C-alpha cells in the first residue's frame, strides 16, 4: 500500500513539476526576477527526474544522479537566495561563504565517503540544513518589514515557505535513510517514509505553482 501511494504521489508531483516548468518558460519575461529565478531549480529537477526514471527502467544504477542533483540544488537555490537577500557586502560574504563551503563538502563527500554509485544521505542532509537556514533567515529579516499586499513579496514568501516546509519535513528522512537500510528496518516502514517525502513534494510544487501564478494574476501591482 505504501509503495503504491508513493508511486501515486510521485506521478502527481511530476505533473505539477512539468506544469511549473512550462509556466515559467512560457511566461519568463512577465515574471519578476526573483520569482523566475526558480527556473534553474525546476529545470534541474525535471531533467534529473526523467533521467532517473529512464535509467531505473533500463535497470541501470541511477544513484549517481542524486549526487549531481544535490549539487545543482545547492547552486540553483543559492542563486535564488542571492537575489532575495540583496547585494550588500556582508550578505555576499555570508551567502557565497556558505554556498562555497557546502559545495566543497559535497565534492569531498562524493569522493571519500559516499561514492557516486551509492545514496548520498550526508550530502543531501547538509544541503537541506543550509537551505532551511536560508529560509529561516529570510523570514527573520522579512518579519514586519515586507508588504504582503505586493505580488512579488507574496510570491517570494510562498517560495520560502515551500523551501522551509519541504526541506525541514524531509530532513530526518534523508538523514537516517541509509541507517535504516543498514540496520535492516522493515521495508514497509521505509516505504512509509518515502510516502511522506512524495506527499511533501506535491505540496512543495503546489506552493511553487502558487508563487508563479500570483505575480501573473496581479501583474499591474508590481
């Protein structure tokens, strides 16, 4: 049952992801810069998902894609948060320092700890923690200072809420996934965790869809 639910939510997520990609590409110039910057993440997600499914059905190892995707995820969301936080020297140092150190750690992890043919739970966890930190920082800086009647502010807030919800909701799933397999935890329980991950992906991309639609619906106000 859990496996069927995970597959169902996975299909729903993929449909929403495709819609988001089409929406952001067709209406790219009509979207505010901060909002349309998520297209890097969306394109990487779609390309990785389709390639991973193809390799899986071919019976090939597709885990190396997770290593590539995790690095892309870091860079794509890094670009978004760079635009959101602004361009002061202090912010630049904080941002590029965090992303740079994390990128080096990801490469070292793939070389020495988790090979490209294995699941990269360490790398995924590190990126999730950083992105959660960026989202929390956004809400801390924005609290009481942004006008949520403005379309751009609403859209950016929805994106940050999506990041905080998904990555915090799945943090412990990825953190302990390898340990669960190594210690022989029943596959039924593991499938239950991946159902939660798939459901959160659906919610995550629905929030991204809303964030893309808000500036289009209220375009004259920004």
